[in-house]
C-alpha cells in the first residue's frame, strides 16, 4: 500500500468504489457542508470536496475537508492549479495531510472567465499532469518539486480527472496515459451520458493497458430536468449528451423527470459495471446530494464494503 | 491660303459635310491615321446640331458636348478643313477619285482673324450670318465656338471696303480674295451633307407664312437657345410676350400626301417635340401649358419610351392624338386657333394657343441631289442615297459612303453610328496600300519650374450664360487676383474656345506663369484641352487645376446666385491653393496591344470581327453558344425582301475562313484585368470548361439580345399562338399552312412598353408589317388584323405601312389600359378588343394569333459581363454607352465598344452599321501605338515604409510587393491609381500622384479658410 | 444660430459620385450650395485624416460618396471607404463631435438626382445638428 | 511583433487636460505595422485631440513626430530639438518606447497613448492574435510549432483540458483550442509520439518569474 | 501524412487540380502550389486534358514534388503507346511521384491539335493492369524489371446524364476497381442531396470515393452546365443565388466551400477543380474550413 487511503484499500480489495462530492459553502459557516456530507455517510467511500468550483470563491477545500474528516468520513481534497503556484499547493498538501486527509484530486480547474472573479490572475504555474507528478514525487521520493527533501512526506492517494468526451477525442486516451505516467492512482471521469463513446474510450484505455495501472471511476450525474440535460449538452464545454437522452427526458412529464434522470443514472451504472477496467463510480449530484443514497442503492452498490483502517 | 502640299494623293478621304456626321467621320478617320479633307459649304462647320438648344433625352446643352469635338477636329493634323467649299466635278473610280473643289472667297485671312467682332460692330451689314431666326441674331458667328473661328464678309453688301479693312486691327480683311478652284485626289468619299428642313410655308392651312407666331421646331430651338436671337428668352416673335400656351403639330412635311411633303416618317421629330416641350416645362413649370398633336408617338430609340413617360407623367405635357387641319389667327385675342378632331370623337374642336411649333420633317436638298448626280450615285424614290440592307452605308458606287440624314432621316446617335461606320468603310478601302502619315503634335520642351517662385494664373470662363449668367465672372476673377501668388487673374469668354486657349498659352509665356487655374466646367470633360494648352506653352500638363464652377456650381445653384458666387470663390481658392502644391509629373506610357476581342458571334459580332480582321488586326471572336449566327438565324427575310439566311450563311463562312479571326465557341468570360490597350480576359470554354486567357487591346461587345417570350396571350400554351419569329419561319417553311388561314390577328407591344420591360422594342412594328405583307402575298383573302398602340414605322418603313393599309390589312389601335383579351376556343382564338371607331368591343375568331414580342436584354450575359468588365447597364439591362448622344458606341470603360442589340433593340441593317461603327471606334483607338496610363500612380517613399504589408493586402489588384530592399514597391505599369494603398498606409509612406495628401489638405484649407 | 448654414465637404469618387454631380449639373438639379466637392480617384482613397482635418478646419459635415456596391471601378474601394467612415464615426463619438456628422453614401454615375438629394438630405441633417462644436467653440474663443 | 491599440479618447483627453502644448510621438516599428502608432495614427490622434480640446473651448498645440524606433536612445535623441517647446509628451509606441522617452527626458511627463497588448502575428488584414509570451524558454519544438503557453487559456503543457469542444477553447468559441492545433499539426507531421512525453513543470525564471530580464551579448557589448 | 496513408487510414483527403502551363513559364504554377502547400494533401496534375497541348503532367508532378507538394499525375492512352507509357511511369516513380490517376482522354478533335494522330494503343483497363504488373515487377511484354515502382492508383468516373448511363459507368468503375484502382474520382457535385444517393452506389465499389468540386465562376457557366449537363443537377435556386449575390465571385467561392463542407460528411475526400483560378484555391479552402 502506498498510502493509508480507504479508497486505495477498496480498489485493492477488488470491490467497486463509490465516491460523491460536496461543494463547500460561499460563506464562513460550515453547517451546510456538514449537512450535505451527513446525507452521504454510509453510502459512499469518500467525498470529493471541490476547490473554488466553477471559479467561484468558496470556503477552501482544505478547511471543508477537515470538517468532513471530523464526521468520520473520508474526504478527497480537490485542488486546482489555477489559484495557487507550486509553493502554495505544496504547503496546503502538507497541511491537509497533517490533518489526516490522504486522498486528493489534482485538477487544472475551470477558467476564471466563467466565475465570479474573471479579472483574477490565472496562475497556472504547472498543469494537472505536472501537478500529479509533483504530488507523487512528494510522496514516493520525499522531494519537494524544487528538489529539496521533505522530512515527513505526505502520503496522498492521488486522483486526477479525465474527460473521455472532449476534443480531440483521439488524444483522450493518450492524455490519460500521461496522467498515469505521472503517477495517478485513480481517475474520476467527466459525467457519462454517451455510453458508447465511453466504452470506445475504455477500449483505447485497455489497448494501452492503462486500466491495469490506474483505477478508473466512471462519473455519473443524475439529471433533474430536460432543461438541465439541454443545458449540459449545449452550454457545458466538453460534455457529450446524446439526443436520445434529451428525448427520453423530454418524453416524460415534468414532475416525473427527476425520477427518469435517476433511472438513467442507475441504468448507466448497471451497464458500466460490466465494462472491464471500470473500478468504481463517482456520483456527482450537484446540489442534489440527497439523491445519492437512492442511486447507490438502486444501482446495487450497497452495502459499502468495510475495510480495515 | 490653302497649302496644296497638304493634300495627300489617293489615300485621302474626302468628307463632304461638316455637321456632326462629317466631323465624327473625319475624326475617326484621322485617329485611324487616315488623311481627311473635310469640306463644308458653310463658313464654319457644325451643321444643324449647333443650332439646337438642348438635345434629348438628357436635355443637355449641345454646345457643351459638341464643342470639344469641333475644336478637336480643328486641330487634328490629319484633317484639312475647307469651309465655304463645294464639289464642282468628280472623275475616277474607287481608290482614285479626282475632284474639283470650289472655295468661295471669305475675304478674311483665317490665320489672322481673331474673331474679335470689330468688323461686325462697325459694319454689321457686310458680315455674314444665317442663324435660325437671323433677323434677330446678335452675332455673325453661328455659335460661340465656331470652327474656323473667324468671320466671313459679304463683299457685295459692303459699301466702304477701305473702312472695313481699317477697322480690322489684325489686318485680316482680304478685299481682293477670290474664288479658288483646286483639284484633289482622294481614295474614298464619305457623304455627310445632311438634310434640309421641310419648308412649311407652302402649307396654307398651318399659317406659317402669314403668322410669325407659327414657327418651325428649329426656330423654336433658336428661341430657347442661350446663344440664339433672344438670348434664351422665350418670347413670341409677334409681340415679344412670353407665351402661356404652346402647341406642337407633328408630321409637318412627313407622312403626308401634301404637295412637296414627304410620305416617309422623319424619325426624329417626335422626340424633338417632346424635348422642346419638356425643356419648356422645365423652365417655366406650370406657367406654360404644352400640347403635342400627333398621329403616332414614335419614341422607338434607346430609352426614348421612358422619356415619353416622363413627358406625360412628370411634366404633364398633353398628348393629343389627332392631325389638326388648320391654324388660324384669332383676330380678337391675337392667339392662334387650332382646329382638330380628337381621337375619340367625330366632332371638330377649336382651341387657342399663343404659339404653334411645327415639327417639320427633313428632306434632301436640291444641292445634295445635284451632288449625287455629279458623284453618280443612285438615289431612292425619296431622293435619299440608295443603300443595301446588308451594307447600310455603302452607296451604289463603290468607294463612296453615306452617313447621317442623307442616308435616311434619323436622330443624332444614329447619325454618329453611321458616321463612324462610313469612316470605317472608307478607311478599309485604303488600308492595304495606304502609306500612313505619322505625325504627332510637337510640343515645346517642358520648362523646369522646380526652382521658380510660384506664379499662378487664374482664368475664369463665363461659358456664355452658363457661368456668367448666374455669377459675376469678372468679380470672381478679381477676387482670384487677391489670392497669394496669383500673378494674373482674368475672365475669359469660352475658355475652351480656340481663341481663349491661345490667349491662355500666350499669357503663360508672357507672364512667365508656372501654375494655372481654370474656373470653368467639369475637368472630366475639358481637362485635356487645358493640359494641352499648358504643354504648348512649355509647362508640364499637371500644373493646371480646374475649379468646376459650372457643372457643380452655377448650373446647380442658379436659384441662389449669391450663394453660387460665394461657392465659386471657395472653389477657385481651393484650386489656387492646391495648384501651388502640384508638381510636374510624367505620364506612364506603354505599347498598345493591337488584338481585338469581339464578344458575341451574331451578325453584329461577325461584322465587327470581319471588319477589324480585314484591317489587318488579329481578332478573337468569342461566342457563348456552340455556333455563330445569333438571332438572325431565325429570321428569313427583311422587310425589303432580302434573304437573311443566305446573308448569315455567307457571313459565317467568311468569318470561319478568315485567317486573322479565331472563333472561340462555347466561351464564357470569367475574369478580366488590365487597361485599355493591354487587357487580359479569361475564358472558360465548354463543354470541357478549360480555361484560357487572351490578351487584347480593345473589346467590342456584341452580345445581342434575346427574343422575348412573355407568358401572355397563351403564348407557349396554345399551338396557334406564336411570335413574329415563329410566323417568319412558318411563312418560309410552311407556306401551305399560311394559305389555309382565314383570320390572322397580330398584337403589338406584347412584353414591351410595359412595366416589366418599359422600352419599345423598335423592330416589332416593321416585322409585323413585313409578315403581314408576306402573308398577303401567299393568301389574298385572309383577314389580317394588327392591334397596335402606336405604329412606329419610322423612316422609309412608313412606305410599307402605307402599302399594308392599301392591301387591306386592318389596323386597330388599343390603349395600354385596355389591352385586347384572348380566349382559346378549341383550335381557334377569340380576340376581343375595343374599336375606337365603332366605340365598342369587337371579337374576332382567329386561327392564328401572332404576337409581336420584340427583344429583351440578355440579363444573364449582361449581368456577368457587366460585372466582370465593370460596365454600367440601363434599367432594362442593356449596356449603357458613355454618352447617349455623341458617343453611342463607346462604353464608359475606355477600350470597350458596344454594337448591335446588346446596345438596344434594332434591325439587322442597323446592327451592321453599328458593328462597322464599333470597328471604326476600335480602329481609331488602335491607331495609337502606345497607351498613356496617366500620372496618377502610387509612389512609395522607401525610407518611411515599415514593410507592414498592409498595402500588399489592401491593393485590389495585388500590385504592391516588398522588394529586396525591404520596402514596398509598386509597379507603375500595373498600378491602377485608385489610391487605396495610400489611404491605408500606417507609415504614410505612399502617396498617389496628382492626389497627394498635401494637395488634398490644401484643398480643404482653400475651401474652409472662411469658416475658421 | 437660427440662420446657421452648414459647410459640408463631399469627397467624391471620380467614376461615380463626381460624375453624378456633373450630371446633376447638366440636368440643372438644384441643391444647397453648402456642399463642396473634392474629387478623388476612388472613395477608397479618402484617408481618415482627410475627414478629420475637414472637421478640424471647421466643416460641419463630411461625406464620402462612392460607387454602388459591386460597381467600384477598383473592385472594393467603396467597401473599404465604408468601413473607414464607420471607424471615424466611432472616433468622433468618442470625442463628442458626433459620428453622425460623417456619412458614407453610394451612388452610380447616372444618379444625378441621387446626388442632389443626398446634398439636400445631408445639409438638412447637419443643419439640425447645428454647427461643428470645434468651430463654435473656437469662435467663442475668438470672441472672448 | 508587439501589438498595441489606442487607449480610449476619454482617458487620453483627461491626462492631457493640464497642458497646452504637447509632443505626439509615433514609432515606425511594430506599432506602425499593427496600425496603432505609426505616422498615420499620429495624424489621426493629433487631429482628434485638437478637436476634442476645441470643443471644450481650449487649444492644444500638437507637434507630430514619428521616430524610426522609440526603443533606441539614438532615435529618441531626435526629440531634443522639439522637447523644450512641449509641456508633455504623449507616446504612441509600445511601453518600451514610452519608457525610453521618460528615461531620456527626466523633466517631461510622458503619457502612453496606446495599451501595449501582446506579441502577436497578423492573422489577416486588420486582425492580430497573440502568439508569444516571451517566457524565455521556448517549447515550440515539442508542440509542433504552436505555443501552449501563449495560446492555451490555461497554459497547459501536457494536453487539452476537458473543455475543448469542436476544436475550440472553452473560454471562447472564437479561440482555437491550442492543443487541438498542436495535435493536428503533430499528426500531420507524423510526430504523434511527441505527445506521449510528459513535459515537466516549467521553470518560470526565464520568464517574468525571474524578475526583469536582460540579454547581454558579450561580443557586442561596448 | 502522405496521401496514401490518409486514404488508407480513412482520413478525409483534399486534392486540388492544377494544370501545367501552355508554355515553359512555370512561375504561376509554382506560386499557386506554394499558396496551398500544407492545406491540401496532394495536387492532381492533368495530362494535356481536353486535348490542349501543355507541359507534360510528369514534369508538372515533379515540379510539385520539388515544391514539397505531393502530386497525383494523370496518365492517359491517347498520346503515348505502351512503351512510352511504361517508361514514363517508371520515370515518375523514380522522380518521386507516388500517385497516378488513369484517365480516359478527350477526343483529339475537341482539342487544339486537331490534326494530331491519337495513339490509343490500349484502353484504361489495360493500362491499369499494366501498372499493376509493373508494380509486381513485370512489364507488359513479360520481362522482369530491375526494381519495381509503387503507386497509389486511382481512376475517374465519368458524368452520366441518366440512370442507364449511370449504371454503365458504375459497372465500368467496378471493372476498374477489379483491375486495381484504389480510389475513384467522381464528376463534379453541385447538389449534395442528389449526390448522396449516388454516393450510396459508389460506396459499394469498396474503394475510397473522392468527389469533384468544380468552381462555377459565373451565372453563364452555371446556366450552361444546368442546360447541357443534365446529370450535373445544378438547381435553379443555385443559379438564382449566384445571380442575386452582390459579389458573384465570392459567392461562387462560398458555394464551392459549402459543397466541400457537405462532402466531408459523406465522402472520403474531395478534388477541387478551379480551371484557371488556382490562385483562388486558398479562398475556397477558407470557406470550406480546411
């Protein structure tokens, strides 16, 4: 074992892992995140805590992770390269690990253009692949990125994101390859609606043997309404929502649409379970955390395995 | 006085008649480097047109448009001008005519006379003049820019010859002058003697002889003319009062059986009358009532129908279809009573007018008939020169050509066409052996003015009343004298007259001027004349600036003369300040490509191609379809009975076999670059669509028009409804079917003179009559109805119209608002129309309905070509010539000429004439060996250039490039002179010569000085 | 300002608008004498600075008159000119002179009527806008 | 080339308010080429400024000069003869030129008339696009000649982010995704393998990260 | 990537036709090639197409090769016998030309050397077979070659006015494929909808299909094609569109660009034919988003 992460252990056990995520509040009171996290307790193995998601200022991921940790759950510290240079990142990683946070997800982050501080400097000192490499070097080689030794290196279980649907598609497997090469332990994918395309991507992943080197968690996001489906299709860059999904959502009355959305998610999980190389599911129910247990349950992912801590 | 050596042997062309036709022919010949002797029996050339106030359809002042042509002909080195000269004897054959010419004494030395007018002021009785209404003419010269610019003495009337000799400061009076007889040898003769106006004095009923307020249209023109006897005041001859109500009576002396009158139509009078009425209305608006009494309104020329519509709709000119039988003086009111029968009534109406204008027709004068006898050419029954359908300007005697009125009555544009055509035929006769004289006007070397302090001369024209009548031209000149660096400032009469030009030249030399400002008319028309004057005075031609105080000031602000004066001052100041910054420039001169591209392989295109090829030019004849022949292939006979098919076949053979003509069938023009004298045109050649580029110097457009096929009257739906072309084919190929017909109805103006196609198609009236007569030959019993709006059988076609009526063809007029109705009844067609004589609807069951559908512009080709060649079009998609009156063949893009139905609908005969004319114009352009691209080219100042490439990208012709030295370079041979590069250059490193920034800034300064 | 008579400079392309102006002349179509014409070979030759200088020197309005779209003798000079005029209008708005004092008009050589009408319209429009603020301010300056 | 664009007139007028006589200095290099500060723009700005002042009833004398290059002291020296007549200088050059004038004429206020924007190339007439950030350590050899630092919104060195859609950047559909371009180019060159290499974190010291930079060519130093 | 590689890997190929000059001045050809270098996959060089004598395609192809532009040269049987053809083909290979299109040639009578003698030693199918054989190391006489050439070989499909003619062309095309044609170039496409149904048939040939996009340059040409080439299917709407456009030239370039865009969806490439307007190719590629 490289780390003490529960997630690593579950992957090692061969069980399908389940994660979900919580967005920290846009204010200095922690109740909201605690409330959200509690809903997930017992249904997921770990909880992603986003880092200024959609480039909007929120409570720091690190602080929110501490609250989740205090609930006895396993937080995954998300960190983007947009807001911090390599000094700040490494400092925060040391800090987080010192609080017992041992999972993290390395991202480049949404561009500030979309957020509430479009005028902010765009740091991007390193990119996400370099970020993974840095965290791995800290853990495995005990080296800061600058080359100095770390007296007590942080043992982070390192995650990264992958979008199988963005362009250029043919580059997507190669890009995963880069992240794997850099030392990624697990991958959470962009939400999957186009299952065919995802499977095609996985084929490419398997061709390169990457599925054996990294734990891929398929991203699932239930849709509340047909409007949301259309929004995701047309407005969210890198999102692939096939017309059939929209048609299916539109085919049911408005009040039934949330249920239909959940059904679609569950069916997707069922189908993806069979795909070789899929090691778990990352269920992102944005501002709809209460439905995560239902999905987990309906998808037959309960009970969650117990692993030794 | 006449230099005998000037007269070249054999290769000279004699042009008889110095009217517009003669001048045009002489100039075309001279530009093609043929020597010309131009004779006129009058003491100055110009003919009839110089007496017109304005011309239709632009209502322009003729003097302004004609005078540059006249003085140009005066200075043309290839032209020997002999006024007061007539032919006495003719001998010899084509190529070698020997003529005896008699020149009457002028008693004035042309070299010395400055036309100052002193002789006339002192001894008016012995100085000759014959303007329109000569008893009130203010000057002995027929018009202000007369050529030769000299007076003429009537020695018979002179009592005090010594006094007369003394009064002339120039010592130009030659009291001993005598008649001179000389012989000339010429290779060809062009007859342009013109026609005379019918004398209505013999027609008692119209009261011309007895009543001064009954005038001919030409006299009315003189009354309106600013250079006329009343200086442009419209007043009644009888009492000098302005008339309130004027009538025009058409067809006086034409289409008539009266004694001495002609049976043919004089062709131009309808437009003439409309023009006079419109000009009258323009000047006096609602304070004058105008009415035209006519039989058929014959506005068949290009865009003339639109002019007619304007007269009716915009000017409220009353058009009354009737032939007045008498004009009598109303003793009580002193006005003139016209009695007539309105078209829709059977009763006589009498109406009073203040003036009556008789639209008198044209006829060949006895002089000219006598000349014809001397020349041995045949005349037709109307005493006009006889010509052949397919050689419209060739007389019966080879080597002698005719143009203008003597061929048939016609208007100015057609006269210009024939003049060029005749010039072409004449020069063609000479081309093979002629040793062309090569002499260029020699200019003195240019003075270097770069080190001289500025010495500006300002000359302000008064342009007759055009400028002087609105503003104080003298005051303007005085003002100019106060401007910086102005050494001389004076008012001159007609600045463009020869006298004034000489004066300007002399002043430049005397006062050592180095910049000149002309305040006058548009530089577009007259800049070259003044530039030449500068060159003669030893200055670079770009040191002159013209302030357009006529076209863009006095003509448009005559309603506010004070403002016009202020603006004139500004314009003069603008020109004066900007001319100070002008500098000597060199024109860019390149060799001329002498190949010809003819577009369109119909009768017109082939004639033009053959003409040019026979002259020795290489011709590319591009035809869009797979074969030559065009619309003429569908026509079998002309109205005169000539075999069109045989003619076309022969023409095709000649064209195909000519070794200097390359026929390119299935050719689509796709691109075009270059400039006159060095064009490059790209073709795509079907069916393989391969691409080919041709280099040529000139282009003749003969793309033709299409037979119209409007979806009217069941055309294309019912088998017995056909067009005149179908009928022509049926008569030729199935005469038996014609014999079986019992009722034939023809409807005129189908698809013409309507909102979709507003103009008259010109050819349909004669073709309907042609077919009717041919049907009658085959079938003497069938009833033939022709439903028409106006029968437009102009010229000698009137004879056929008459014949058709005599042979029982039934002509029924219909109004545009109540067209005939047609219903299919089985095989037959029921045609219902209103009969104005019976005053009720009449229906005819016809077994053949024949529609006169006319021609329509080929929108497709004119659209493609218009775009590719940048040639403007009329609203109905015919190509628009450069000047509708005087340059009917030249297009606005130099080096392009139009001929045939691409110009406007016309008959085969007219097409041939225009084809020859286009060849003449092309030939005269190719007479030059070099082409001058002017000086307006962009120049780069290398040091300033940042090599930014902006000019390279902005140039519409991709001319600039970054050279080895790292700055932008513009090849003067390729630069088109638009100045777009200069406007975008961020380093201000490019200047367009003639339009440099500091010159434009100076103009702004001059213009806006007062404001600040 | 009641009797304000604007001074308007018209940069006219030789091939179309200038010819149209001559045509207006030969047709004797009257238009206000406020419009003064400067001839250019192509409307595309009219530089931004020419327009600005005209205004700076006190013109109350300026317009550039080029050929109809597709008819430019030099292919697209008129289009270039239109773009330039649009740019100058923005600049004039920025300095509170008002972009509406400058216009681009298109016409063919035969449109004498259009030329006269344009002159009438432009004069009317500038008359409504009042004097060029550059001029009136500097006049006030002189008065003071 | 360094690209720039004119500042809003309002800002320029505001900063010149205290003055009556200024020197307006253009530059015949980059800013000429990008049509921001060459002789032509100097003329336009001069005219516009004077008019703007006049409408306020004030006069502004503007002396227009365009130097060959404002970033070389020798050229800037040419201003000496004019500088005394001016109360202030407005420069239409890039920031380098403005500073060079400020350095040479210590007692004259200098104002920039343009915003210096980026190092770019002209895509076509009138359109310039950023191409280089002067990072001091060129990676173009690895990325098929397309710079991910200047042209990727996130400066990613190891491939496109998840927002790349239809070859366009998530930030703006008018911006090409740099990595799409890189990939297409690598493919066209048959150098797809290049992509597989992980490019390590960049050393920003060669760029602005290392503080103001200087290039010294010993062999040329005088 | 080479033309062959793109073709075999199923990538969309963009070809542009460029005629050799009638004369020895190749500057225009070279300039035109430079303008599109890197934007098209190969240039097709016709060999005295339409019977118009020009510089040989082989020389043109080599010229392209020297400019770093891949070329595809046309080979026909009209002007050379089997000796010359084989010799030139071997030469082409040695000079770096990798692709051939075996074409049927226009009759001599339609060209500019009407008196010339047509050779027609063999037909297209025989020539195809000969090329195959050469590649296998044997010439037409059965002699073994010292070193084999290698080519990607294509053929043209001729336009057809009606269904019967279309069937005939199709069966001829099948024979060409059997004889070794590795790709087929179709006649110009003016109507995408109509073409896509033809495309269904073409696809059955089993080789990549490369339709031609022909640059219409004027209303007159559009009208001519509409009238005289019934199989071309130029619609009245298209003619109207060209006619109404304020700038015909731009409109025509746009139309060509649009057709290319449409063909991207249904075919494996496109051949752009501009006939004389090769300098406009970059603009067409712009409009096609290539």
